């Protein structure tokens, strides 16, 4: 099964990388951009056919390694084969 | 309008970060994971109400700054307010 994990900074957590991209876009002529937040998009291939079980395992992976849950949120999306 | 941009490494491009995450997950007991690919997930807030125009502008932003189109693909998703 394939799954997608989205890791984003929690609301209120400063995102200097996003701010840098936002400022640079403004300098390049994209003045309509008011905010940019940069997160991670992770594609995981795993040998597990049960969606509920896969989500549970992926959640454990996020909590233990993929996300820093002090400052980041994560969202899991499992895809049908 | 808000938009989401997904930046992923093109197929065939080596992803050492993903490999490192994959190996570490294996060591942590997640042996069912066979592949991990790490990409970027960017949330953009822009003053533009026309979806087609927003997509066009975002595509230009990706080509000029956000993505390295030699090795990366990008996908744009515009969200209704």
C-alpha cells in the first residue's frame, strides 16, 4: 500500500523558511503572495493491506520519527493500490 | 485564495533523505516500510480570486523559485476560500 504523510508546522510556530520564500517571491514580482508556509510531503510504500492498520502504524512512525510533534502536525492519507 | 503546492523528486532521482528515513524506520521496528520519498508541501496565501490565473502564477513561482525543475516535479492545488 502507498500512503502520503503531510507534515506542517503548527499554527503560531514561526516559519523562517516560508517567510524567506514569501519575500523572495515578492522581489521576483509575485506581490500577490501574502504568506508561505513550508512543510513536508512524504510518500511511504509499506507492506500492509489493511488501511486502518496502516494508518495506525504510520501514526506511530510520525510520532516516533517523521514529525516533531512539539511544533509540527501531521496528516496521513492512505491510497488504494 | 489559498493554494497548496506539492514538490516531489522526479522518478529515478535518488532520494538519500528518504532512504535514511526508511532505514531508520526499519531499525525502529517498522519493517513493513519498503520505500520512503521525501518532498515538500507548501501552503501559499495569495490575493487572487481567479483559480486559473492563480494556477498560472503559482506555476511561474514554482518554475522560478519553489521547485528545481531539473530534478523535481510540482503539483498545484487551489482551494476555495
